C-alpha cells in the first residue's frame, strides 16, 4: 500500500448523515500558518477533539473536529494532515543533512554527489541563464525524426531519460517465479493520468485545460503551430484512453499476468515499431515479456500506427518539455505548476526552492542520504518496540485465521503457512545502495537528472533474468510510508513513519496499537486482500484457495466495496469512491484495525487496561486510529484523489472500518440512533 495524507470534505450517504466540509480555500490557506498538533502526555491530542458531537454521529469530527476547524492547509500544499506533518519534519532534517555536505568531500562520495545535486538545483542564476537551451537540445532528435521507427526508438530511450512512451516496460520479480527478475510491460501514454479524465464528461474542464497547457509548453519550446499540434495530441491521447483498462481491471493479478515472447508480442500488436523500442531501452535481449493489459496493448499500438508522424513528434516534444519543466527556468517551472498543482490540485503557491531541491536530490541518491538520516533520527528503542508490535500482530492474525467460521481447514492451513513466511523489514535496509556508478557534474542540473535516471534504469534492466535481491527496499528510510510486497511476501516500515502520531515509544500502548499497529495490520492484511491473497507463502502467484472459500471472500469484499461507494463528497456531485479500485486498501484498513485490536488486548497479559483521562483502553485504541487519518484536502485535490488514487479519503478511512467492528460500538456505547451505526447484519466480516 501507499499510505497517503488524505481527507477532507465529505458527506456520508445512505444511513449516514451529512457532515460539514473541512476544506480551506486558497484565499484562506495562503494567509494562515499551520501549527503541528500536540499529541499530549500519552500520545493523543485531546485538544483536537470536538466532544460536542457523539462519536457514533460523526467519528471523524469527534476525534479531529477541533483540529480541523483550526488548521489551514499550507499554501504550498494541496492537502495537510498527520502524514504531511511527518513529511515536513523529514524534509527539514534532510535539508539540514544535505546543507552540511561538501562538494569537495572526496572521503564520502555519496555526500559529495548529494551536495553537487542540491547545489546545481539551487543555482537559480545559472538555470535562468540557460532558460530553454537544455530543452531545445533534447528536442532536436525529436524534430529530426524521419519515421515512426525513429519515434519508437525515442520512446525506448525515455526509460532512462526525459520524455514518455505509449508503453511502460519495467523489470521486477516474476510473480510466478519470485526468485527471478522478469520483464513487464504496462499500458501508458496518458499525460493527464487516469482514462476517466479523458472519457467522462464531468472532467471536460480538466481535459480542455490540459490541451491549453500542451499548447503553452510547445509554444514556449518554439514548436510550429503549437495550438493545432496540442489539439491533435490530446485527441490521440483520448484514443489511447479508450483502449486503456480501468483501474479496477488493472488490479486483477490473474488477468495482468500474460507472458509472451517478444516475437509473439510483435505479432499480436503489429502497429508499433517494437524492435527499435526494445533496442533503445536496452531490453532487446529479453526472451519474454509479461504483458499486463494484454487486450489494450494491440489497440494502443494501432493508435500509434494510425497517427501521423508530426503529431507523434509533437506529443513526444510536449511530454519531454513537461518532464523537464521543473528543472528549467522559472517560466517553465511556473507553467507546469500552474497546471499540475494550482489547477488540478488547488495548490495556491509553488513550494520553496529548497524543498524542491531536497526532493530532487533525494530522488537521485535517496539511500545515500538515508544512511545518515537513520544514524541521527532513528533510535534503537524504536526498532526494538516495533519488533514486539509486529510479532504480536502476527500472532493476532494467526488466531483470527484459525477461528474463521467461513474458511475451510484446507485454506486455513495455506493461509497460516503464508503468514509464517512473512518477512518484516523495519527502519532501514540491511545493505545500502551502491551509487559509485552515478556520475554527477557541478552546475548541470538537467544533465544530472538525466544521468540519475539512466543510472536507475540501467540498475533495473541489467538485473533481468538474474536472481532477486531479497534484501532490497522499495522505499528510503526517510519516506513517510509503508508497503506490502506480495511477490516477496514482506512488509516494510521505513524509519520516518515510526514517529508520532503513528508511533512513539513513550506513548500509551493503546495509542501505538491504534496508530502504527493499525498500519502494520493493514500491511499484513494486504497479503490476504482481494489481490494479495493470490500469492502463496513463497510469493508465487497461484490459486491456493478452495473455490467455496474464494466465493465467500468475494461476497464479503463486494459488500465492503458497496459501503465505500455510498459516500458522497461536498462540492463534487456524482464523484464517488471506486469500490473495486480501492478494494485492497479498504480490506487492509478493516483487517488492520481488527488485528491490531486483538494484539493490543493480548499485550495486556490478561490485565485490565487502566483508564487515562476518562478513556478506557479500547477507547484510546480507536482514538489512535482516528488521529492518524486526520487530513484536510482542497476540493480539486480530492477530485484527483477519487479519480486516480486507490486509497479512500482519510475521513472515510477513519470511520468506515470501525463501523464494521463490534468492539467500536461497545467501547463508545454507539446505538442505532447514532448516524454512523450499522446493524450487526450489515457489518462486513472478513478477518
């Protein structure tokens, strides 16, 4: 899962009454500073509550209402909440580290490279002087392209450089042979994002503004007849969108595993110039490729075949300019910000340059900085306590599996074996990335970005066919996030998320179990969600469920999806959570709460939890869960969230899992008269 800061503005439909918006418009947010919440003496921000409402009428407001009423989204953000607070902290710490590095430090090559990367990005005078020149240099091969084979070759070269492609190749663990790296191919080609933004009439303003943005960048690059070219390339992308699978379809791991030889792919999708594409990407020696959206690929290839050369060239030029814009002079960076951040996400102000510089440097050499971050900011006691938490949650899930009434003994045996095989990574990698092959030059921000991209792509593609590195991390230690990898059957918790309000070694255990415990449980549950459950304990994609158990699971999953789809959002009529596309995350939240609560109860060792400030242990647990999902969203950003993100908005995540948990009702004495009440027969029972 990719945990996001998500929340705002929601009104709940059906059995749940309307709730007021928690949005803050740009004109307000730009003038108000944001103060991070205090988490109190035992890990919870009591001052952030709104105790004028009943917990079962509006759980989010009860837990976070006062905080939401007093908090403004910073002008350089489209959303703000618990995740963003930690991201700000991580960002500031990274700035302190990088600013202390020296470009002359030959004894520490990673620090030297980080200093050069950051220094080059921060040299605004040199970047302004160069203006469009770095872009124009990279547009010349596009302008010179004399055939569609040349365009396909350029698309292949973008894997390690600037630009875009109709198709997205990648090298990752083979889902059916998890010890070997395989070549994958996914649908791509949409600069605006999800297909719905092209095909749903509700998003016509976004599509029209996208076309204007394409014309603007092409014009700034001196492209001939920019407006006409932009209209043609957007029409072409709309055809690609028509071919794309939906987000829900693209989640189906059975349907997205389609291995073919490169020759077979060429025969199935003859409209695209595959040979020069693979050669330029450095993948022409591969013997097979696993195609994800296999019925979409031939249609997208046909779009390529049907489109005239000049439109393809204009498209590649625009996508290259869009890719490079943040690294170019202010007029280019501002043009991209105005569209992608201000218009699409409602963000009033560009982020300060140092913040963008930190992000740029971290993308290029993240683990090189992460090693120093961990040494300074991740105490050993955090890792030790996390190990205990994870162990308790594993025991809790094992107990739930054994006691499931709907699951057969045969499936239970396999599920327990999978749980036993879970690998857990906490804090930081056991071995660090080697950046010795990354070349960084003083004062060359665009070239450094290009070389960093090629370094990363070469690192990936050169592993094709080789053994999988089980020790590798998919996130840096300074990332405020966590994830489950189904092919490795592992859960990973970077150091930066292991801080308040998620985790505090000095906080009350109930808060830690409700916060980071729920996150741990969420990630473990991903191994048993609607897609993660398809891999076995060794990470092999195979059907290890009985048909009857799979049908029972699916029936409950559909009911859960319907609950989420019933929510409506103020200011966004007709826009709903996509229950199928968000299914895995929603199942993860429900399982996470249940597992963490069991683990908390077990941690008490049979003793009664003490009452603190009038709150019982179970009440504090649920408060901890609600606190981590405090988030505010600008309306535009919420729209983008609902259209393109698999996570439900945070206000929904704070409450909907709990509406299916009997202990929540008991802890807070929630009765049928309260608005978020669900009758026992309506509560979803999965784990």
